[in-house]
């Protein structure tokens, strides 16, 4: 008689800590503040008063996170050794595929509107997914 052992796939998944996630967010916030100062200092230096140009610059600053996440991670995530992966791809194929731009934008919007409340599910989820990760169909993993 052969013993059958059921292995939970999440046993082998090491979820990044809340502290690492918060550190990466703080680092990205500092980078965004510096970036805003630089962009608007350059606009002022060249006396660019166009509202359209200012709005376009703000749009790119706002889209910093969604765009960089689709390219492999924000600066803060990279420094902390983290990445955002496509959840279904990770679970089904055990590979780290970046999420697409639409899911990244949805994830970002949920993160902005929910704030720290989004992080409440990290410890209760087997994969450590925050609410914004679930909405964006993503998973925070360690960079390999």
C-alpha cells in the first residue's frame, strides 16, 4: 500500500514581507517627488507655461508605477529585490511573466484608492496577495 501525500503548492512559495513592500513603496514615493521637482524646475527654467505640457508631464509621472511594473518593476521594487508577476502564469507555469499594462493600471488605481487597507489581506492569503494584487491579477514575488 502506497501512502499518498498531498503537497500544497503554496508551501514552496515564499511571500515577500510587508516591510519589504512598504520600503519599496516609500523609495518609489521619494523618487516620484524628486522627479516632480526636476520636471517642473526644467519647465520653469525654460519658461514653459503651457498647461498641456504640464498635464502631459504629470500624466507620465502618474503612470510611473504602472509602466515600470509592466517592464519588470519600479526602482523601489528592484532595489528591494521584488517584482510583480502575472498571477495565473506563476501558478500554472511557475514562470515570472510581467503583468500587462491594463492589469497594471487597474492594480495601481486600486492601490491608490485603497491605500494601506489594501495590505490587510497579505498575511491571510497563501500567496501574500494584497487586494490591489487580486484586482490586477498579479503577485508580488522575489526577483530571481
